[in-house]
């Protein structure tokens, strides 16, 4: 954190940075939680034409307030199309019609593989997490994947306990496995942004948020983090972005 | 034959110990009243099938009704964890719980295969994940036409499928609308199907994404207004988000949960609030 009071929290910065990754016209399959907040923020700001798709079957959702769950009625009320769950996953997701999958996770490794299933051994878990939901097929079948989660040694780990959703596998593994989407293109946290190396696909720190030293990101990462030679500083959230975010959060159902 | 029945009779006739039972409804139209009736009738050793166990299965699991859970996302939506499910998986309380864990896309294909009378469903999924190592009901197959690798998942064919819908007409045809989840597939895949409904109407109106299930695919229709509470019935009520948050506190400790369960078992009504 910078010494002056920045007027926003690291979570605000993360959400704003994630929202900036979406553009009007993008067709985006949205996970609930942080990704949903960011996607709705983008739609209220610079990307009014972003097409939001929720796994409950809502295509072109235009919620008037922040949905409290993936099946919130507000997602259905203003959707362009409403379909059943088998259809959303087959005709729309697996058929390759989605540009961006927007996911969170409990754990991520250096190749962007995600765990939302268990901490500890599967048969005798320390913590049983909710599990897969739509994530594995979102991660596999969208053209690109953006991940957003809070940055700590508990979340950014050397080895994840369970691969719920494949990122880049052990490196360039997706094409070998016949997986069609490109995989994670950005991991946006409350400290900065990491993007995969074009060759090895290992995540590289490319951006830090204002006032965050690179060393702080390294300390908060559970593997020796690769750092780009020219790390960019993210633009701080604008007044308009913060205002829209506050309005969105205040509207939560 | 008009399939109208009381919920207690419908559950009593259809659900026996050891059966595979599915209560579906994707966040919307979750048949809570039917789940509570199963708890009240003290059914045991059930295999419970549901994409999102939600509070309704947390309650059935905590009450000791389940031996096995088939699912794809086990959280309290918008709140956090399902503590009764966690306690059963991590600590075998009140009884051990086996799990058959999938992704949503896999469960959706299992439902579609069941509804279609096919032995398995096919999808572009599971590849590169740890799920196939731990889930016996996922296999890799090769497309006989293109040679592509795909995942196969076996059809779901529950003994009993239960849904909640907005309306029935006088004949017992049932209509639901809004987020429709996998309810059509659940009814058609199950050997015996029960629908609870908000009300009976003379005639259905066309609705966006309306799904009509003819009376001859349903074994019982039960009029249970508010039967989806604390989830919701689009057009009738709102999701009780405060109750979902409150459940976190009720379910976190065994004593508080047991108090909730005693209230349910002693009362004859539908314990929501």
C-alpha cells in the first residue's frame, strides 16, 4: 500500500482491473462472486455491449442489481434468451461460442490450473470446497480465460491439491489433450496482473497495482514468481469506476 | 387419471429407504417442502442426486437420510459452505457420506441421457482435470467417426425425481418458467416423478421459457404453495437470501442444526423461517 490513503481498497483495485479486461461485444461466461462483480461493472462502464452468460441458462443477462447467486431471478428477467442448463453447457459453451470465461478459484498454480474442490487429500480433505460447478468446461471451451482471485501464499501455491479446471496443465499441455480454447490469458489479483509466457505458459508478473512493490507480490506467491523485465503499473481506479463499483455493491440482492 | 395427491402421501408411496432420489431445481424452484417431508418420514440410506445440493440436501444429509451424494457444486450460493455436507464428508457425521462428484456440464449430460433413454452422455469436458481419477462415473471414449477423444458419463435414472413448479392445470399438467434448470430432464429420467406446485389454474398462459410436463409423465402432483422456500418461484415470491445467510449459522454447529431438525420433526408444517 502507498503511504497516502488511496481512497480505494485492494479488492476495489482488483475488481476494476478485472472489469477493464472486458470489451463491448465480448461474449463472456461469468462465474459468481468476484468475476460477476467485475463483469457487471464493465457493463455499467466502458463495455455496455458485453454479453453476459450465466450457467443458469441466462444469455445476455442485464441485471439491474448485483445478482446474489448464479440463479438469481434478476438474471432471468432481463436476459435476451433463457435456456435450460443442458443447453447452456452444450449448444453455447461446448460448441465454442464463448469468447471469455471469467473464473475465480481457491487455489491456482504457476500454469493457471485452478482448484475449487478440496484442500488436502481428496479422500480425507482438510477443507471440502464446493467443487467444480461449471468451471472445468468453462476453462476448457471458452476462447480465452481470465481468472480473478485474492493474492496470498494460500491461494497462489506451488502445487494445487486438485485440478478442478485446467489452465495450461504442465505447460503447453492443452493442445496435446485436444482442448480447444487458449486457456488463461490473465490472472488478475488484488496485487497485480500475471500473464502466461508465450512459450512456456508459466505465469509472469506483468503489472502491479499502484503502490504495490514487486517484492510484495513475490512474497505473496507460493512459487518463485517470474517477473517481466518491464513491469507496468496499473492505472488507479478513476472516480467514475469507484462510483460505479460502489453503486453496484450497494445494489446487491 | 388425475395425479393430485397430498405431499405426505406422494412421498410415502414413492420414496423407500435405499432408493436413488433426485430433487432438482437450479437455485430457482428447489422442492424444499418435499425434502422436508422425506426428512419427516425418516427415510435412510438414500442416494441423493442434485447438481447443486444447496440447503435442501444439507438438511437431508444432516438429518442422516443420505448414504451417497451425486452432485456437481456443493456450496451455499452467495454465502459460502454447506456445513452439514462438509461435516459428513470430513467427519462421517451423522453417518458417512460417499460422493460421486461431477461438473455441471457432466451432470447435465447425465440428465439428458437419462431423459433420452440412452445409456450415457458425451461431452467435451473433464480432460486435464483430477475429476476422472476420483470419479468412477467418467470415462474417455473415442468418436467412431472422427477419432476425437471425448468424455462419457452414465445416464442418471433415479427411482424418484421431484421438482417444484409454478402451476398445474385441472388435469394435472404442470408448467414452470424462468430459470428451468434440469427439471424436465429430471422428471423424464426418473422412474417415478412428483411435482409440487404453487397453485392450480384453469388454463396455462404462454410464458418465456415455459416448460410444460404432461400429466401422464407425473405420478403425483401436490399443491404446496411456498414449497420452494427459501429458494423462490419466479412470479410468486423472491429468494429469501436472509434465510440462506441464516442457514450458515444454523448449520455450522451440530447442536444448532439438531435444534432445527427437532423443530422440523415435531412440527407438521414446512419449516422455512
